[in-house]
């Protein structure tokens, strides 16, 4: 999915990292 441009690829990587960081916190919060 993240292959249109370097900017979008970088944003996708950051978004995946953010999801990876906050998903466990979200589960613990519930």
C-alpha cells in the first residue's frame, strides 16, 4: 500500500509505529 512516494511511505511507517506503540496501551486502558 505504501509505495506511491517517499513522503507517503514515510508517513505510513510512522503511522504503523504509532499504532504499534499505542495499541497495547489502548488494550490495557479497556
